[in-house]
């Protein structure tokens, strides 16, 4: 982390106003009740650290997709009580993020209070990365801290332009994320395995092209594996029973060729779970690759594939995971994802594996398997995690370099 600015680089914060860019874009039900507080909970240590240094903390965040218009459904007002509960400090909500209301609230702040400003995306200028607007946003503050790694792939005003205006640094959560992903992919202990699941090759193209040049073993699963199996000559896989992308066969062939050149071992399914329909508890059976029925649908990988993945994983020191192995949201087609997740957790707990996972479906799958707390690190990010794995520069991280 030596190349990035941290809170320690900000010097004396006693009495200073620090603007903290958090990600409080949490799930909420129709009664405006937060249904998962993970993102709130994980930014609390940064707020506490800043307060312990004597800083007055002003929290900013986006929420939902209000498209530049004020919208009560997407107001951060609904998040304030949960932030207050998690923090154990009074949280004052301000019904704007720039202007007189904010200036007045900051002026009247007490030392043991935190301000939460209204949704940044009520203004179009946020997504446009508007520098003049960012200047207005941060003019009440003396320093800027970013804890929103999950939005770091966007060059939004509050992520990049705001950081240019003030002495700036990464918060504890962002530093933790960058550190975990660096040790997981950029500077890992080898052998390094990646597991990539997903329905279509076309959506994970950049990811696969980057990983075959970086990892020692690459597990390709989910619907995208069908396209690779088709390339390898398994003709029983077709558009009637799988998610094979016939227009991506040449691309898959190229990825396999690049993997071979880079000595990356590709691990594909050797058996699959065929179901009569896409539904929970549908009639199903495990089939070899040469015996796949026409019609129906392929929803998971079989026992032989699970055993192979687990054995290969046991040979590795680091695992990076993005995407479930099958249709994990439908029982019993979560079996492979659960089994491999439990093996990863077992190896991690035994100190034999560093395991890093991220992406919405992946986190849900690991939580469903009951092992999310046993992985070395679970990223809060979706798109940013994916773009990091694709080898892309994230504007919100790059701005934090010394």
C-alpha cells in the first residue's frame, strides 16, 4: 500500500472537516427498510478512525438510480438510522449535498456527530464528473477520504474531481480492498487459480483474456463453459439445451490458444447436470459430455467436475473467484458452487489458501453456502472488482496514488 495515500498521510485532523465518500447504496424493501447493512458496517471503522483523530466527518454517497432528479424513493434519509445504529453516534441528515443547507449544518456540527448528505446522484453533474460542481461539493471540507472502492471504476465527480480539490486519502475499507486484490491477482503467492462463472462468454471476454495471461489455473464454468466445450468438439451441446454462443466459438478458440501460450491450465466441466426445465427441483440427471439430451437445459456441473476442481484447488496457494458454477439460485443446482466453496473455505481455514471473491452473485452464492466469513477476503464491489480482474485502471484508485 506504500504507493497510495492513506489517512496517516493527512497529518493532524483535529478540528478539521473531512468529507468521506462512502458507498451506502444498500438494498432496501418497499417499506424503505435496509435489508442488508454490509456496506454500512464496513465503512464504520473509517468513520470511527477519523473521529478518533478529532475530525468532523461529513459522509457523502450515491443511492439507486435517480437520474439527476430529487426522488424520495432514492433518498439517503432512509439509510441515516441504520448508519446511526452501526456507528453508535448521532447522525444528522442534510436534505442536500451542496449549498447553504450543507454549509449551515457543517458550521453547527458537534464533535460527536456525523453529517450524512443527500444522494449525490440527485445532480447530473455527479455522473458527468463535473469539476466545478465537485468544487462546490467539497468547499465545506478540509480533507477528502474515499472508502467507495465499489464505485472506483467510475470517474464521477465525487470520486475523482473531488479528490483533486483537497488533501486526499484512501479510507480503511478502500485500502483493504486494494490490498486484497493486489495480493490476490497482481502479486499473488503461486500457484494461482481463478474461478470464473457466468452465463455468456461475451460478458466476461476482457476478464478471460486478462486471466489467461496471469493465472496458473483457470476454471471456466456456468453457461459460458458450454461455448468452450463446443469448441473442443462436444457436439451434443447445442442451442436447444445450453447457453452456447455460436458466434463466440472463434473467440473461445483464441482464448484457449492464448492460455496454452501462457502455460495457463484451463479447467472445464467433464460432466454436467441436465434438467427438464429451468426451475427449482426440476427433474434432473448428471450426464457425460457425450450423452447430453436435446432439449431441457444444463444447470450445473457434476460430481466428477467438482472433484477435479477441488483437487486442482488443493494444489494452489491463491484463489480468486468471480461467478457461480451453476444456477445457484435454484436448488439443487447450487450443489457444485456449495461444494467448491466449502472446499475453498476449508483450505483457507487450514492456512493453505488465500481466497479472494467478489461480484454480487458470487457473494450471494458464498453466503448461501454458509462460508462467506471463512474466505480471506470478500469484496464489497461488483463492477469495480470485475474491472480490476480485467486489468483495467480504476479512476477512483489511480487518483489515490502518491
